[in-house]
């Protein structure tokens, strides 16, 4: 099972807000021995969000979707999830209770009476309208829950809410995946060479060691090493340990100048 991420919002694509979700999700996954396999960005367009969610549901992957689950006119994710599944939106009873509890808390904080039938409070219940069959994801910040359907998990766009909710999912719904896929990565800094020169060696390593992935990361103005290529192998530790000495020997045979070795 791969893990994917969908980030929804015009503000990300327009540059009004910088995406902070992807680096944080990578960090949260790495702490549990998991990689992020793919990411998609979508603006606030229902047709696009629905297509991306339809793909997510069909993928068999565990997918986090951040953003668009509020109740303002530019929030479409709940409706798109229902459309992607062909289900109706229904008021989740536990979500309803949590939203009402939150509204009571806010009224108490403001020192005013709670009026459940007031128009704005009735409207807030729309945040608990989820596709039929959804489960809730608890929100420790303000109690307004997210929701899950299968292995697709929907959280708000606000990092202060989304990140602890994602952690909860990782530790309560996806704990069986933690550290299951063993992974190692070793690389070396290569000076004075070109990727075209290194490509035959990279191809030979991948052919000889099934399951290993060779990578090349050129840099032209690195603050520490200047112009260089980081060349390495990644995959199962046993395969990496076999491929690594051959990669180094191949580089030595090419006569390139090597810098520090990196292990991740």
C-alpha cells in the first residue's frame, strides 16, 4: 500500500499560501518508517477534485486529503467525495454532537446563551455532512471532525488542525504499516562528471541488483560542495548493501573525484 497526498485550494495554486502540508507529511511518515509515494494539487473546482478523489478511492492506497471540508461556498471536498463514490451526503450523528459541543463551548467563552436554532449555528452543522458510511477523524484543536472512507482520510486545510489529525490516523488506522517496508539509501558526492557519463553505470547497477533504484541529483551552486552530482542507490537494505560497493567501484573505474558519502 502506497501513501498519497491530495492538497485542495486555489490559494495554494495562486501562491497566496505556500504549501506546508507536503514537507510535514513526509516528516510524519519518515518518523514511522514510511515514504510518501505521490502528491496531487487541486484548485477549488468540483470536477477536478471529484476526478482526483475517484482516482484515490480506486487506487487502493492510503490517501490524505487536506482542505475544502468546511461549509463556505468555496469548500467542495465533502460534496466531491460523495460524488466520487456515488453516495449521498448525510449528517453524521457523532459529528453533529461534536459540532454542537463546540458551539456550546464558544457561546460559554463569549458569555452568551447558546442558540442552536440560530441560522448561523444551523449552518455550521453542514460541516458534519459526510458521505454515507464515513467514519470521523477527531480534531483535538476545536473538535470539528474530519472523516474517513476506507483508506482515504479527509482533514482541514489548516495545519494546526490537519497535522495532529494525520498523526492520529497514522497511529490508529495505519499502525500496521509502520516500519514494514525496510528501506536504506546510500550515496556519494561526485565531482567533475556529467550524468551522461554516469548513466551506463547506473543502468548496469539496476540490471544486476533487482529492486534497487539508482538516483542522480545534480547541483550547480551548492553552498558546501559547489557543482556536483549526488549519486546513490536506495531500496531494501540487503540489496543496497550489495549494490553499493559495485557502484563505488564503478565510479573509481571511471576515474571521477569523489566527495563525502551519505547514508540515510
